[in-house]
C-alpha cells in the first residue's frame, strides 16, 4: 500500500496525503458493500436452513449448496461486470456529448 504514503517520493518524511487516504477508504467501503451484497444474496438463495430455529444441520456445505454458491457467485460477478461496463459506456457517451442525464 505504498500509494497511501506517497511511495518513495515523499516531500516531507512521514506525511500522508489525506486525499489518497479518503480514496482508499471509499474504495474499501465499496468493496465491502459488494462483498456483503454477494454474501447476503447467495446465502439466502443457496444455504438451506433447518426449519427448527433456523440452525444449520451440517457443519460443512452440502454438495448442492456448494454448487449453488459457485454458480451464484459467478453470476453475481458477471452481472456486476456488465453493469459496470454499461455505466462506463453511458458515462463516456454523456461526457462526449456534454449531456449528463438531460
């Protein structure tokens, strides 16, 4: 994480760029949000719960649960990638034409 501390090009020894810290925190928040949405979505869809008190029956994932988790995760990231690409293209087009949601 040398980018947080300016790598080897520090003008003042020990100084930290607050803008870089803010960007790193924002990125970490976004990654955490994506991870939490993935876990919530795939857990709800794939992990069967015991009807009695909603406790887990097995200590490990069952084969069906494991396959479902693999597929759910792959689909989640594929959709996330497509949405990101579409939004990027829309942003580029809007920037090129000068119209932002008009």
